[in-house]
C-alpha cells in the first residue's frame, strides 16, 4: 500500500486588484505583480520544506483551461 502525504498548497491568485498568496483560506504577501507574489510563495514553500512539510505552489491562470468548446 502506498502512503499518501498531505501537503499544503500555496496558491498565487488575484486579490483586490493585486496578486497574493493564499494558504488554507488565509491571504498573505500581496504584491502589485504576479512575479512578486510567486517569489513570496516560493520563499514560504522553501521554509515549509525546511521544516519537513510537504507543499506545492500553484499559480492561478497557468495551466489548461477546461470547458472552452464551440
């Protein structure tokens, strides 16, 4: 049987006209640009990994779009 690790998911998303990092419903590290929020999310992820926690950074808007059919 395979063990499934729980992991924290840090999401870079739009918030109040800027970009921010969201974790478990908490919004933090607001930035005017997406790159700044991504850097903040990666710093937080690195700190979590250093403490031995599994985590993932997801950037809203990067990836596949579903439901676009004509």
